[in-house]
C-alpha cells in the first residue's frame, strides 16, 4: 500500500491485528492529547473496519499534574460516575490504548505517594475485569513523540532527527517494515504460542531467576497455562493486546514469591522514571523497595490497596525480541517489557486460568490469583540473568541462558 | 501582575469573572485538543480558586469528522450513557467552554444534513436545562488558534504574525489590556444591566429590525425581562456566561416572529461557514432559508427537532462594543455575536422568565418559550439596520440608529 502514509498503515495494523475491530462495535480509544494524529488515524481505520462509534478519551498529563498537586486527598482515587459509566461500557466493545509519554518525568518532582494514589480505582478495576474475563478485544500501541525521542536518542544520525529514529525503531519493533505486516504478525504469534505449549508441557511449579542482585523464585499456580501471541475473547475475537509483543507470560501464585530481584531497565511510571529498582519478597509480599530514583512512586502504587505489593504476572522474553535487538531503552513499559523478562506487581493475569468467572475478589485470591487495582510491569531479564523452571519434583529445567531460549 | 504570562492572566479572568469558580466545586472544561495550553492554565487557575476536581473533556473535530462521515444514521444524534452521566453532574458545578475553531471549514465538504444531526441531543438538552434553570455557573471564552488567525488576518503587520494580532484583538475584546481587568468587568457589567432596566421599563411587545434585506418583527413575551452583564445561579453565584459579552438579550415568543432577515456577518457553524444567510419567518416558523454557502448546515440544524426553526433569543448590541470596534469577523459566534445585534433559532433563553421550573417542555412552550436541542445565534445588526421597540399600544420607540444606543 505505497500511497498510505506510515501513520495510516500503523493505524491499520493496530485496528486489524491489535484490537481486531469488528463491524458494529463501539471502539474506545484512550490517548494523550499529544497522540491526536494517531488517534485520528485510528478513528478513520476503525470506521473503515465497520465500527459503529469511535469514542476517544484524551488525557492531558499537565491537567493531571495540577490534579495530583492540588486536589484534596480523598479525590485522588475517586472514580467519577461518568468515568465509571464509560468503563461499564467496555464489555463487548473494542479498546485501543495509545502509549508513549512525551514527558516521562513530568511528575518526578511531585509527592510520589500522591502520584501513586492518583487513579480512578473503581474504573481501573472494572476495566481489568473486562480484560481478564476476555470480554473486550483490546490492544496497547505506542505513538512516538518528540519528548520520548529526546529521551531515547540524543543526536541526529545520518540526517535523521531523534523523532525519525524513534519512528524507525517503533516500525521495526511492530513489524511495520515487513512487506505484509499482517502476515508477519500471524507467523510471529504462532511462534509465541508454540513456546507456551513447550512451557505448559513441563507442568512447572516455579520459575527461578538468578543474576547480579537477583535470586528470585516465583511460584506458579497448578494448572495455570502460559499465554502469548494474542488472546481470544469469549465472543471469539482474536486480538493482540500489545503491539509489540514478544513475551509469554503466566500468573504467579501471589503467596509464593521469595527472594530479591534487581530491575535491569529503567521503569517509566506515570511521569516518574524509577532507576535501579530492587525489591525484596517474603511470603509473596514485597517487603522492601529500593531505587536510586523514583522508588517512592513504586511504594505509593504498592500502598493503593492491600494486595498491590504481590505479584500478578511473570513473563519470559528472549534475545530474538525485535525490541531487545534495538538495544534501546524506550522509557515506556510497552516496549521495554517486550525487550526482556519481566514481572508485574498487582492484579493477576487470568487469561490462562479457568473457572474464575463469577468469583468474588476474595475467592479469586483464595485460588492464588491476585486481585488489585494496580498492575505494573518491571524488567528483570537480560543476558546475565539465567532463568530456570522448577518442576513439581524439584527438577531444574534451563529456560533462558544468555538471552537464548533453551527449550525445543 | 507583570510576572504572569498572558495566558495565565486570561485563565485567571475566565475562572474568577467568567465562571466564578467556588471552593469545593467540580469544574468541567470543554475544549478542543488544540486548546490544550488554555485548558491547562484554566485547570491551574481553577485549583487556585479552590476547585475540588477539574474534569477536562477534549473534543477532536477530526475524530468528529470521521464520525459524521461514517457512523450509521441512528448513531449521529445518540447520547452515550457516559456522556449523559457527565451532563447530569453539571448541576452545582462550574462549566467552562473554550471556543475558537482552528479549522472553521473542516466539515464544509460533508453532507450538511449529517453535520446538523451530529449532536448528543439528550446531553445537550440536559446541559441547556441546567443553564436555563441557573443551576451551573458557566462561561464560554475563546482560545486563539493559528487556524482561526489565518482566517481573520491575512498578513503580518508591524512584525506581528496573524496569531499575535488575534491575541491582541481577543485581549482587547475581553478587557485583558486594562490595568485591572476584574474591575473593568465590574463596571462594564453594570452598564449592561442599566440598559436592561431601560428596556424593561418600556414594557415592549416586540422589536422591529429594518435595513437592507431585513424587515423583521420579533414578538416578545409579556413580563420577559432583558438580561445582560452576567447571571446569578440559584445558589447565588454571579458569573458572566460569555467573555466577551456586549449584549442585552431577551426571550422572544416563538409563535410571533414575522418577516425576513438578512444576516450581516458570516456564521461559523461547527465546521461550516454560512455566508449571506437570509431567513423568512411566518407565524414564528422559519419557512425559507437561503445562503450563498453553508445554507444546508442551517437547514440540517433546523430539522433536528420540530421546534429548532423557531426563535429562542433576540439580542441588542451597539457600536460601543469592543468586539465591533475591532472591525473584524472572527468566524466564531462568541465574538461575532457580540459585535452586533443577533437572533438565535432554537431553545429559548429563560433567564428573565419566572415560574418555568418543573414545567414540561410542552408546558414551557405553551408559555411562549421555545424548547429545542438547538440554540444557534446569527448576526443581523449593523449601522444600516435600525432597531425600534414597539410597545403594547403600538408606539414605536427608537432603540438603535447607526449603531448608537437611543435610550437614556
């Protein structure tokens, strides 16, 4: 399609492969005001796919900054009725979230406890439920902004400004540089699904990460399956929740994380960059959080509710990752988490677990699956980090060595 | 306040004089994505005034364009539940709407019937009710954009680009160039209120406009008072609904408009510019609409409901108007309607009418006050248009001659 601009081809990929918008669907788009060019292209692409109505909600982080600074304490975690009504409408709809923060340190000088608290908890919980129950076909994709480009690239190379270099890196990461990106995604997704089958066949009891500053055991749930390469809604709509995606992931048992872990990449956390994060777990709880900067934002998030400091995801990524191969830190979890192995504190990813529907949060937690209003990934993998599987009889199975996948 | 930037001083005026935001209030802001700099300044100014939460809803006219082009017919006038929930929350809150269209002809090539139909009727009706029942302190102010500047000014003058010239014209129109804009507004509002008293004392039965292409009689309601210089909510919050405002206005009897009227300024109507509009009224109905361009957008709006083609406002503006004195057409009704006399088709302005609360739309219409989901002003005044009042005994009282106010 040589006459389509890059942004229109990108929007087309996001709508067709990412969210897989169906005729007659309402399409919800969440974007920053700085993402308007992509939001507009996504609207056009969604209507071309047969959307009934496209509803774009623009967030303005400068308005959020004033909110975090000045709103009364009890307003910070509130969900307004109109925000809740929109979250209630997600079931049966398509959802496209645009990532890519033009000013990743906008909140760095604010009270980090308030930064952590500032989220519409009820609406986020409602959205996470719709996603976990596979009732919405959704995706997250990034829009490269000048601000992010300036973080990732410091100078013009071969006449290419930082923003052009970032677009190139993004286009490569999401396979837009392939002749047929949709077909390239089909093959890539099949490869990730094959890995899930390899892992599931091992019937692992735990994963173990070891490397500099890291000695971490993450207990897995009996019967929990690995997921990767996309999801299928209860209505049968296949979709790819992250563009790019390079991970296979599973839900840990929130009661069985033990040891210490050192993050291997900076973490961009809603306006704050967390550097040199180290977390110590005891009986599933994150009992100690250290960082050279931004640690307060992690502690603030972990204090949002009683279960925010327990793990909800563990994910494996090897060195064939297109994101990892760029060698870049994007200061954006959507990319950085797909560069290497990661874990997430907060709500559990329930895609690979049967029989949870209709259970209360307490009942879900009794099954070993965490429920929280938080879900934050941080990166713990890399060539120096070895990953083993531990089976129920205690056998150790090498899974990653020097970023190379060991199973076949 | 020499250390405050122009935009922050402007936001301060809008928050303090326009909406008059009160401590503890929720502040709703409606803006285009292109208005983000002002929306951000308004958020800061609102929190400084004690706002509890500021909720900015960004509209993107390019997303709306795709909606108007592609959404199914029955979706065009729908109100989504989350949009309705936000409209329901307006009562008791403050509302700031930012005007100023960067691309006033964005919808000009679309099907004008669909352009006219595309509005969330239930939410608009709910908002108009809150405004008419004086249950929200609200204001509209403009943000000068490059696109609008390019429409108004064609070249750089004295080293000033069009956008700088537009900012100057806006700052003059809203009295930001005064040493103490808040005090200047107090004096200006008092002047407009004095005019209302002069008009009310005449106990007029009708207004008559005559000039080139215009011979129009607008019947007034017995006991309807003129309004100008601001409103006061049922909770006692004084506010100035338009910045700038130069008008005194009253509600016509929707059944008693007769004759023809020729618009004296172009009308910007949601992405379409209507030029050389002429409307013929018979028994209150607009029975014929002509225009050299954009007439279809007016006809589309008048077809939204059965009462959209009846008048809901008549307003008088004289040559002392700061907006009129700029000699400019802003292609934005907020400014253009304050340059000269105007009428509006659609819902009646009920501020000067007692005893409507709790009545049904039919009962309100029985009182002679129009109820519709539309309210669109267009400009009919100027030095060549004479305005007379007609008293109940048939006496003609000159009100405007050559743009000069005749009452004292």
